């Protein structure tokens, strides 16, 4: 019978709560896409959970969602010489779309006490980069992203 020797790092976390990244930033469903862009750009995020009024996750908004929306709905008004705009300036139509209009409505969640290995397996199975952590009432309490797991390898 062969024996196996563990080579490489091991996961230094027991539960989803141990894996969760520090702090949590989410967007309300009724936030505008412009607000989402500002938040994600300012914080350097590629995605953010979208929550309802009770704080329960209802989707996720990603840079891809925003780019697709901009490509499909973005309009830029051409500037003509007769307009009184300085050279190099243009007018842009204001986008009133809401986060809930363009978000991905898929929500993958675990409980804080879910075993860490199970969280990793769930991310692999779902082929996603993050999973939401919710309490027993379904309220968002954290997010486990792939980078959080890497940080817990020791």
C-alpha cells in the first residue's frame, strides 16, 4: 500500500467565517450603474454583491455586466461645430439604469460555519471566484473570494 506525504501549503482556516475577507462592500439594488462604477473604480473591485432592503444578496454586479451594459446602451452625443462646446468636449447622455437592471441574478451562498474545504469545493464546482456568506436569516455577512483562500494557505 503506497504512503502519501503532504507536499505544499495547507489551508489555515476551519470555516467560511475564517476564510472571509476583511470588511464587506455591497450595493443596493436601486443604486445607479454610475454609482456602481464609482464604487468599484474607487475601491479597485471587479465585482460587488447586490443586496435587497433587508440586506439579503440578490445578485452580483461585475465589471463584465457594466461593460456589456455600456456597449449595448451607452450613447455619446456627437458635437457639431455650431454648438458652443470647447474643442475636445462632448455631451454624454445620462444613464439612469439601476444595478438591478444589469446585475447577474445568480446568488451562491454558504453559512459562516460551513467547513472551509467545502467552501473551496463549492467555488470549484460552481466555477466562480467568490461566494457569499449569509446568516440564518439570509443576510449577507461576508464574502469569500479566491484571493481570500490563497491568503489562508500556509
